C-alpha cells in the first residue's frame, strides 16, 4: 500500500500514513519502530479514518492535513485537531485560504507536500510543483514548474509523498518504492523498495525549534552539522571530539563554543562592519543551531546571500546573566549578497530603522521603494518567531506567532510596539534581536 503524507515530528519520530493505518520510524536508528496502528479515533484525535492526501508540519506546533479540496489543522501540543475544523462546523476548503495556489490545485487532490525547513514548503501535483513561502503566507511567483526539470532523479509525476527530517537527505515515495534525494548534490542518490527502507540517521532534535531543544539535543545536532561540513569549532578553544552517533566527548552539552571560521552553512557572519572577524565566541549550542537555520531561511531563494551582519553574539556589556553574554542571543544588523550577479547590502539601521514613521502604518519597510529590504527583513523576523522565543519562553510560546505591529514579544525590531513601561523600540532601531531562553537567568 502506498505511503501517504510522511511527517517528521518534534519527538524524533517519522509518521507514515497508509490507508487507514500509520507506521513510525525513528530518527536516530532510521528503522521501523512501530507496526501499523489505526489512524482514528484514539491515536490521532480528530483526523479522518483514512490517510490524508497531504500532511505538513508547519512549525510552531501546527500541522496541516489536506483531504481532497478540504483541510484541517492539528495542534501538536494539545494532540488533536483544532475544534473549528470539526463538526458541527462545515469543512474548511483550501480555496481562498492558501494564497497563490492555482484554482485547480484547490479543488482537486494535491499529491504531496513537504516543509523544507528553510521557510519554504513544496507542493506537488501531477507533473508540477510549486513553492510556498511561510513568511508571506503565499505561493512564490513563477510557479508551478515541472518536477522533471528541477528534481533530478525524482519521478516526473504523481508522487505519493515526500519526507524531510531536517538533515541532508529527503525521501520521495511512489507506489511501493522510495527514492532518496541528496540536498547537497541536488539529485537522487539511492532508491529501493519501501519494505527495505532504512532512513538516513539524524539526531532526534534536528526537527525541533532551537528554543525547545534540550542541551543534549543541541549537542547532538551541533555534532551532525559539524560532521556534515555546516560549521566548524575552534580546534584549540572548544575542539570537537567524538561523533554525534556514538558520543561527543568535547564540547560538553553545557559548554559555550567558539565557532571558527565564522561561516555557517556557507554564509559568513560578520561582526559590525569588520569583515576580518573570523570567529563567533561564547555561543550557546542551541543558538548555534538557530544560526544555522537562519542561514537556511535567508538563502532559501533569490537573492544569493553571502553574509549576515550582527552587533554581537556572546559578548556584550550587559550583566553575565544576560542572554547575550550567555551566547543565547543575536542582534541581526544586516545582510549582504547578490541579485542577478549585482552586489547589494541592506542594513537594518539605514534601510528600516531610519525610515520615516508613517501615521497609521505599523511597518516602515516599503515593498515598492525597496522590495529587497522588505522581503529579507521580514523573513528574518518570521524566522525569529518560529525558532527563537516569540510570545513566551520555551513551552509558553503559543500559536499564532507575533506579527510586526503586535504589542510586545521577544523578537525586537525597529517597528516594535512597547508594552507599557518598556523602552525597547528606541534601542532596537539598528537591529533585530532574537534570543533562545530567558532574557536573564
């Protein structure tokens, strides 16, 4: 029976739906960990008895599941479908609620969808696919495109499901077969029967938001990133010794690390305007995971990003108990890259904070005057709300995430609206503040 709607879960498990049942794989072993169990009514409260066409772990504790031209939203924390999507309420239609999806995609079955872990979701239908942007809640322009032209080695049409767990591999399913897709080479590198499937091994926390990681999970994910060439530590100050699979002996999970070079996932992290800065010192391992994911979000589509600028990660004049001095915060100040081969630089202070206030408008950024700054800075903000502290600390974060124009929150920016008595807005005209954990401990 075909695999439908694969789901990577924050508990380090993968759920695969088949007919009226589901099976479970384990991140760290890659093996089948549970025989088939019925979907409804007790195991997935509120879901229908048969497998959904599409299931998307959206982030921020929400999963969307599509059935034909309808969909429901599942709350991970409450472990049930949200009441507004259940009888006696009428079914919720896809049409009109997913901006940019072509009309025929909203009225007939979508074949597959997957969150790529970089602020983008891919939808597949027949011989085509499109890319959906989480930040702007709409399909990206210039889609749909042909699967055959852009997914090397994947079946050209009519997929059953796609799985991505947050590592360097993804899995495409059709009939009784799978094809493993390598994100680095951008092509299929393995294929076989689903009955013989063993998933690529990844740490249990690799799909968990940075703010929700335990220190042990972060240590393992950091090891995975280092072993896959995404980051390097100082060989003399906080050397990496061991293996995330068998045990990391250095650094310990609670050690704040020195990242050298200051390049994460191919993007340079530049301190202030000093392009010669070659390290990030004193960074919490959970924040290191956040920085890796930030690099993926900003570079998920055009423009091509070369550098992220910041005003400090791990060393500030604040008290030792502050999130900055504990390596749990970044003050993002700008971004460099190229558009169609032309260099650009956008600074928060110049291209956002110093813009004139417009009465009645909550966002100073102008999509017409500077679409690049408008897009990039909002992407960084949305990333911060998904991966770092947003409207609470840890488990106190609740969907929906803060938007620019809302009062308060822990992602602080030039248009921040202060809670009564605070004076944060005036101190954040040149950066976007993001943190993991409490402001002070």
